C-alpha cells in the first residue's frame, strides 16, 4: 500500500467535500478531518432561551431607525 503525503492525492487540497471531509493545510502538516454534524437537542431550557431571543428580535424590529441607531451607538461606545 502506498503512503500518501498530501490529502486527496494533492499537495495543497483544501476545503470541504459533501459537508463531511475537510481538507486543510496546518503550519506543520496537511490534514483531513471528519466533520460530525452536531445534533440539535430540543430541551426545555433551549426552547425557553430561543423564545426569549425570538421575542427580543421582534421587539428590535418595532424600533424606529433612530432608536436602533441610538442603541447601536450606546453598545459600541460601551464596548470600547
């Protein structure tokens, strides 16, 4: 059996195939990783949190452009 030095018979393969295999060039090695899909477990806590977030989005959309801009200015000034 032949040894492979590069992923996908290539020296510089990169990207994802079928959302399953990801090819990348790291600092030292070329790498192939299997991407497992995360399961979205529906729990009571997550459902509640998603409901809060959806409610906040709906309230944001009821604000005028000026109110949204004031809020953005406050948040970005606070983050600095």
